[in-house]
């Protein structure tokens, strides 16, 4: 057995390697045989916790306003070419209703950092969703907020929160995020964890000036934080951003990082991202075969889909929710997995768990 395979075996058995060993895999894994060995181990590890299930989440992109200006992002506040929109409570509820009828039991509400959505407005929306769909999980993905805000949203019934750390390299982070704080972003993640959310972190692959050493820092950060969800996608440049003309990431490298993440944080829920499908028609299936086990088909109204363009040529912007649901189901099955329309909580979480954790903290 070669040294790469034996490192993969150690990672499989112990869920850990040193930074140097991770770097060695990242820089030296090249042969089709070694890559397949890595992906098969990742799928086997996933199966030991989640069998062959792939969880479906209904994604609702409810605002493309954002006060931030991340240099890679198509809806950054300074991009004046964006046609901005917000969905009101009734529109969001109508997306949830359609999603519920299609079988979804998790709704992911995603948006830019939009101050219009005060805690009071969000709490009203969340409570309404929870009253209409008490058997569903609600995930928020709306960026950095105060601890008080995260407490209020948790009390309103939010189960999970996605906040990608984007990159664990301070220098790289600061070069990409004007007026944002590397430390604060991490602090937000630890706060969300302490409040009992199922927390999602994650990063982009192929950012300008990103090195393999930076990617090892991402893996190490994830191992330490041990989030319940981890979003990893290739960076795809957008023409109306300061980084236009950059090369971006590849599906191949992203698959390696997905598989390594699965082995380092074995129970994590890992999405097969739309960005993978944008770069490669089979990208989402390939991600499932490298250890991913979540997909997030779009439930947003079709007339706003194109306006939520985080990166160039994003796919699935014209398809009705029912079409997305069917399309993704076909892809999951063709990749050899089965669709699970349940809430799809993390293996360590029962649905009551998060509330208990919060009440312990606020008492
Ligand atoms: S990545 Fe998020 S916070 Fe940054 S500009 Fe885009 S929507 Fe706003």
C-alpha cells in the first residue's frame, strides 16, 4: 500500500491527521486510483452514520440586499447592477407551503446581511412558519448578528444556522472582506454553538491567493469547531465584483476537500452545492460520491431566482420548485443513494435538544 492510501486509512480509523499529513494528501494525491480510494472511504464513513440517505432542504432566498461587500460576492452592497428584492412574510410562508406539499421538512432561509430584517420582523416570520409547520426544521443563513439577536431567533424556533467561515486564514480573510472582522466571524460561530443551534461553517476552494496550507487551516478549524453542517464549494468569480477575471476553484479539488472533511468530521451534514453543478453537469452527483449527504433545491419564487446571483452562471434559476425537487431526486438516485425527506437533523441532535441547550444558558 502506498503512503497516501495508508494516510487515508489512518484518517478513516482515527478521524484525525497532523497538518503535515493533511497537506501531504492535498498536494500529492493525483492518481485516479488514490482519488477513488479517498472517495470510497468518505462514502463508507458517511454510510456508518447516515446509511445511504441524502437529505433534501428547501432553500428560500428571501433577500438579496446586503450591507457587506465581500470581494467575491455577486450581491455585495456596492454592486449597483443588482436588481434588489425582499420577500415579505406572506411570500415566505407561501414558499414554505409549496415546499411542504412537495415533501420538504426543512426550510433554509438565506439572504444577505439586510438590516431591514430586524429581530422583530424575523421572529414574526419564524414563529409563523413554526405554527404552520411544527414538524419542520428552520435554518437561517443571514450572516453576522449580535448574540442577543441569535438568542431571540433561537427562542423563536430557529433550529440551525449557517455561517460559512469562508477561510481560516486571517490574512486571506481580511483581503476578501473589507470592514469585516476575522475574529468576530469566528466568535459568531462559537456563540451559535453555545446557544444550541446546529451550526454550519464552511469555506470556498480556489480563492485567489489561497494556498494548500490555507486549506489545511480550514480543515483544522473545522476539526476544532466540529460544526454540525459544513458547506464547501468551489469559488466561482462574478463579473461585477473586484475579483472578476480570477480563475476560481475546480470541482476536482473541491471533491478532495469534501472527502477529507467527511473523514475528519464524520457526522457532519455536507451539502452537495449548486456551485458544483454550475461547474460540471455531474458535479452534484460527484459530490455525493465523495461524501456529501445534503442537497438544497430552490423554493424561491422563479421571478426572483436570477436576482440572487452570488456567482456567475448559477444554475437552476428558471425552474419551478416541483421541477427542482424531481431533478435533484433523479440525481440522488442515479448516484446510488436514496432520498430522505425528513428533517435530517445531525446524528447527535434530537429536535428538543437545541431548545434545552438555550434554556440552560438564559436561565
Ligand atoms: S457573501 Fe454574504 S455578507 Fe458577503 S456580500 Fe455576499 S451576501 Fe453579503
